[in-house]
C-alpha cells in the first residue's frame, strides 16, 4: 500500500542545484531584502532584515523545490550549503587574521563599504543553509503516511 519507489539520483539536478541555487538565492535575497528594507526603513536594522529575508527566502525555496522535484533530496539538495558556507568560513578566517580583535566583516555591515561581501556572500550562504533545511522538512512531510 505504501510501497513507493524512492526518488533516484540525478547528476544533472546535482549540477543545477550546486551551481544555480546559490546564485538564484543571492538574486532572490537581494530583491526581497531590498523591498523589505525599503518598507522597514528607520524601523528595523538592515542587517537583521537581511538575515530574516535570507532565512525566509531560502526555506521557502527549498520547500517548494522539494515539493515540485522530489529527487532534490537525493540529488544534492541537502548539500547546497557546503560551498557558500566554506566561502564564509575562509573569509572569516582571513578577516580574523587581519584584525583579530574585531568580528569578521562578513557578518554585518549593510550600511558600510564592506556591505557588499555581507550581501553577496554571507546572506546567500544563510539562504542556502535554510534551502537545505526546507528540502529536509518537505521530504519528511511528504514521506509521512496519511492518517
């Protein structure tokens, strides 16, 4: 009755997810973050708004992709976060070696000169982490038998 064939691995889907998802989330986060920041200007901190936007965009995108493409969970969708988080880690190590007493610039700074690295490296990495989480949650929800 509940014998369903598990989704199969797809190499082309792996390549698309590893390369296109971080770029797509970067663009989606920038657009959504700009719209939300403009609406909340003077009310909320832009850095916090960026994080919240990245979390929402990433999770909803991952959830939607897993619902539409069930193979996503077995084709690398849960590993999308590895490359962007590695870039954030390397950038943080570089910042700490340069100025060991300060918090790495990658974690804040929408209003500063280095806000570009925050907006285009850190926020997409956060979105990729929550994209993977959205895939896992959607997959668990899909596998649960109806009661």
